[in-house]
């Protein structure tokens, strides 16, 4: 499975889709490895993946095996101070056992009126990343008119200033 900016981008897109589509969410929870492979994430055959679902009262923080204590504390600090009755669970992920934390949808969010890009930004809001959206449109003249829309999603890790760009091309005729 990927580690780093590309993984965060893909997982934000998976999270946005799971918020909007309950069938997709159920498949993700029941068979995360298959769903992630369908999305293009490489997962070794000897790796198991489990989904941990956040709620308003429970937040999961996944850290990689070998992460320093300082880095683990920094990840937990994002959720402090805790509200009464809430908890944070720290889980350690390794090459053989991966945890996918499915964030709770933002309270009051219009999941069906928002674009995947807007939801992806919400999915990364508490991860220390910043998402921006670029839309470019071109028109090609032919016997029929074809419009090509390219959506570019850019996620920038605020702490390391690393940029990842994911592009999808949609063609409407």
C-alpha cells in the first residue's frame, strides 16, 4: 500500500465517495483491500486492511510502525483537548496490517450537493493538508462539438510543502 502524499490523496477521494454512497461505504468496510485495489492502490497479497470508522465521540489515529514517540504525540495533539465522553485511539499500522481510518462526515455537510473535490478537502481538513481545485476547459471543433474538461486536484502537505497532483479527464459529447 502507498505511503505519503499520493496515499493521502487517494484515501481522501475514497472517503469522499464513502460519505456520499452508502453502498460503496459498506463494500469499503466489508472488503477494504478489494475496494482500494479497484481504486488503483497496490496492496501486497500478504497485507490485511481493516477499516476503522470515526464517530463524533471516537477518533482513530493511525501511525506507521517505527514512528517516533514525538511524531505519534503530534498526531494525537490535533484532537486535543478532548470533549467529555470522547476518546482517541492510537493504532499502529505495519506492512502486514494496515488500518484505514474512515473519518466521520463533517457535521451539517450537504453531502449530496457538494462535489467530490469539496468533500475531499473536508476529508483532509484535520490531517494537516490543504486541498485546492483547478478546473480548465477546452473546446475542440469537429463535425460535432466535443468538450473536454480536465479536473486537477492538488493536495499540499502543509508540514513538508510537498505537492501531489491527481488528474482526471472527463469527455462529454
